[in-house]
């Protein structure tokens, strides 16, 4: 299973889920591609891959100036 996080393509969009599941979270979660419904949400562009954020552990490197 992929560890990529998917978020709604349109900010603030409500994406209802089948059954008694809660709506797709605005901050995203992984997609279960074995579920035809979730796979379709990615395929039709309703969900998009969350942009990678900077690693908080990684510190910027200083540049030397002359």
C-alpha cells in the first residue's frame, strides 16, 4: 500500500464516503486503491497528491559569502 497522502483537489470540498465512514479529511490520508470508489476519486481528479512539505528535522545549510 502506498504511503502517499491524498487531499481534496479543491480546498474546502466535502467528499462523502460510502457507508458510515466519515468524509475524506481535509488534511488528507492514504488511499486504499483496492477500493474502486477511492481509486476513482484519484483517477477523476477529486483527490490529488499532497505536496511534500519540508522535513522539520532537515535544517537549511548556510552558504559562505566572500
